[in-house]
């Protein structure tokens, strides 16, 4: 009788279960579902929240622009670096709105049309006024679509829906001639040693301000597209994950499913060199064998 464990009769190996095919399909379909739901949420958000926002061109002039806001709460003045209004396409660089996030190229004012009350307008992404260790909840909000890209430039809160006047104007430095702004020279090491620390800090602060004014003076005052509305990116998991995140989930699901199915197919079909045969192949080329 042949020995079942002899080299001519290797022991039967256990094959992976067909359940792995099912697991691969579940992972792939699940990742595909996340991608589809994210795409649907992004499309719905565009048509329901972003596209209907009132849009206008700034600078607005002293009379401003009246917009109707349908709900109370926090609103953003969005700078749309890419967008369209009345058949005209706008594609403007960020420097037309900010030299830095802390130093905007434009000023913004909001007032209630009926009462004339001035609304407090602030910059997003700033440190909390009460504690420098905490960041403000006014984070910079951004949305990105094929024909529309926007970033929050200013933030304000309203107590009631209604009509509000938004006035945007370029910083007065924009209208200066660059040669009219004289930038103080940088301090040498010796000068810094001879100055008190507070005097040196004041000098450097004034120098930075002058550099920013010189940068503003190099800007050309052009029209920029703006929109006003609440944050359109909250209250949805599929909005938070984003289309890029959903695409990454789909890529992972496809890779996992493909590799798992391929390995399962190879193991079940016996298309893998058994350990014993591999050791025998190694011994053939071994001079000591």
C-alpha cells in the first residue's frame, strides 16, 4: 500500500472557502456604494446649497449690493476664484482678495437694509480671541466643482433672515503707485544689538506692514466674483469624506477584491507550488545533496 505521506502522494491541502469570493464582492460593492453616495451628495449639495447662493461682483462701490438671506446664523462671503455670472467667466487669483489670510486686499462691510444696523464681519481661520491656544470655529470653508471654486473670505452672523447690504472695496493701498511706498531697510545684527527688544519688534512690525502695502500697490483693481451663504459642507458624512476620499475608498475596495479573488482562485485551482516540491527543487541545485 502506498504511503499517503510519501513524496509521490503528498497530503491533500485545504483549499480556501468560496466565502472569500463573497467577501471580495461585499468589499467592492460597499466601496462602490460609498463613492456613488458621495457623488450624489456632492451633486445635491451643489444644486440645493451652492448654486442658489446670491452672487455679485466686487468691488461694489459705496452703494454696495443687497442680498436676500433666507436663514439666521453664520454666513460666509465666499470669494469664487472660478465661477460664472451673467454669462461672464471669472478666474481670478487669490491675491486679489488676500495678500495673506490675515491681511486681505479688500475690505468688507455688512448692514441690515431695513434697520441700517452694522453687522460684525470677521476673517475666518483666525485664533480665538479668548485663548491663543484654541483655534476659532470660523474655519476657512472651500468648495470645488468643475466650473465653480470658492473659499470663505469673511464671516458674519445674523439674528434673522432678510435683506442685507454687502459693501466690498479694495484697500486704499491698491491705488498707490508702487514707487510711493518706501520699504525701510532690514536691520543689521549690530543695529539689533544696539536697539531695545521692544523697539526692534516695533520696527520689524512696521517694516512688514510697509512690505504688505507695497504688495497691495502692485495689484491691479479688477472685478472679483463673490457669493454669500451658510457653510455648505456641514451635516453630512458624505460631504465630509469628499469626492477624493470616496475615490480612495473605491480604489482600496477594488484592489482588495481583485487580490483576494485572484489568490483564492489560484489556491483553489492548485496553481501554487507546494512547499515540499519547492524544497525538492532547491535540493536539485545543491552540490551537497
